[in-house]
């Protein structure tokens, strides 16, 4: 057992161990040798198991909501809390640093594995996250191919809110990109995401005909190679007459009140149009 052998990255249930052919004597030997430790009754962890997952299980639940989605590679809003989903009958107060997300009903009510699958985590996020973050989460889930977009409404439920949020989903490669798209569309600014403006250059957002907005996520725009490629592309686009605006993660997440007026000024000036249309918002 090396931290990756368990069904959920080093966390085993008693049933998992039985299914793996380990009887009670073998389990006792692994406990004595320190290759397993008991987290709570019927649940065991390998030494290298994810501490956040171990903590969730020890509290009687599963790693859920945005914590489970982040573990699956989904973009989630910054948080320092571990999100735990428990069954409805567990009402204990969670310790500092742990957020108990509202339980979801049906067969998901009692956690049966250490980390919630994507569809269950998304249902928990539905009760936990604001609308903008939910759309960004769904954009990321679809972009990664974890769930098809056609299934989103069925997972969240056929409510007016669910239909409205699913309708706001679109192509995006990061949550910060989703947020910029949503905020500009809320200002009734027409734009298209993930547009090929040349045979070799796809941009994050294209406003009008020529205003390119690139949103630098932490995951994909750091490092010397990415930095150089981004600037090479910016230079090519500017040579063709495009106006390129590059936004940082910090600007989108924490300084939008400074960024939005600058973008709106460009649009009002008509920077998004070519030739004779310039100056016409």
C-alpha cells in the first residue's frame, strides 16, 4: 500500500479491504506494521493518504463540494477551507478550517466513499456557491470532459435557477475566464469565447471584431515558456491590428472594480471595431 492503492487515493473501507482479499488477520497485521491506520469505524487510511480526505472521513463524511471538484482538476474559487459532505443525521459542529456543506438527498445522503464523485460534488456546490462560481465550475467540468453539458440540468434539477445558470455556461479554459465573460455579458457587451482569429491563434474572448481579452490563469500562464509564447502571440495579433488586453488572476479575482471601468471605456470608445465603425460603441 503506497497511498494510491485505495479506491480514493489511500482511503479504504472495510468492504474495500474484503474485496481486495484482505481478511481480519491481514488487516490487523497492516495496522501493527503502520501500513494502515484506523480513521473511524470501518474506514482506514494509508500513511500517504491525502490529509484533507482523511480529515473529511474522520469527521464522518466525505470530501465534497469544491474540495472534491478541485481534487478532480476542476477550477474552483480560492478557499482555505476543507469542504465536507455528511449525511443529514450528522449535525456536529465542524472544527475551524472545515466547512460542512449542505447534504444532498436521495442515494447521495450517506457518503459511501471518501471523495464524492463529480456529479455529487456539483450538487453540493449548488447549495454552497454563488451563481457566478457555479457557472465557472460547470464550464470547467465540461471543458475537462468530466460531464457532458447536456447532463448539467439533470444533475442540478429542473428549476428556474438551474435552467438559467446552465444557459449561461459556455466555452472556457479557466474559471477566471468564465468570470470575465459573465461580467461583461451582464453589461450587455457582445463577445465570443474561444475564437480562432487566425489559423494559428485562438483567443480567450473576442469583443466585437478586434478587442481581444486574454485571461491569465495561474495554471496555464506561468513559467518562462508560456510567458514567451503568450507575448509572441500578442505581438502577432497587434501587428494585424487587434487590440490585446491581458488580465491577471489577481485583477479578475480581487481588483475587478479597477479593471471593469477600463474595459468599459474601451468599448464605449469603439475599440472593438475595425475601420469606419471605430468610435461607435
